[in-house]
């Protein structure tokens, strides 16, 4: 029963992390293309565009907050190598649980306040784009949920040769 739940959760996490990876890569590509477009329009064509800057900023924001799940899954965000190599047995297990708890508290905090910021910004409309600013702030709670899933998956199934946990 527990092995089936573990396998199902890891399959779900693999799907979500793959989707977040593709989305983050797409946001990075969009940001790079918009930056080039913005430079060409401003300095070559001499017709600056007002919409590229806020879209570029939102693409970068989404790339970062969604990409955080990738770093948590790979154990690459925070490394506690020295302490992790010093402990073994029950202490190692306790340290892994403590690290996971700290990560989940941080991500829970990000979710809670990110959601509150998005709710407050719902009525604010971006002057150039004409869309609610809520869409920019929604990257925080949504990204934190993906990161929570990835952090738990890293705890359950760390990559090979990983001593420390995120």
C-alpha cells in the first residue's frame, strides 16, 4: 500500500516537474526574445514598444517561481553538505526531516503571503497591458505548490549520490 502511494506520488511529481520545466524554459525563451525585440525596436527602428517590458518582467518572474521546483527536486537550492556528512543513522534521518520541515514552512509562508498579495492586487490593472496584476502575483503561490511537491519527492526519492538534502 505504502509503496503504491510512493510510486503514484513520484509519478505525479515527475509529471508536474516536467511541466514546470517546460514552462520555465518557455518563459526564459520568451524573455530572451522580448529583450532582443525591445532593443531592436528602441535602438534600430526607433519605435519603442511599451508592452514588452512588463511582459518580459512577468516572464522572468514566472520562470523563477516555477523553476524553483526544479532546484528543489534536484537538491540544488540549498546544500548542507558539511553537516550532512558528519551525521549518520538516526541523526541523518532527523536532519533530513528537519530540513524538509524548514523547506515546507518556507514554502507555506510563500504560498500564504503570495496568495494574499494576489488577492489584494486583483483590482489593480496594469496600465500598459490592461490585465489584472493578480496574474503576476499568482506565480508565487502556484510556484510554491510545485516546489512543495518537488521537495517532498526529493525527500522520498533523492537523486543518486546525494548526501545532503535541499
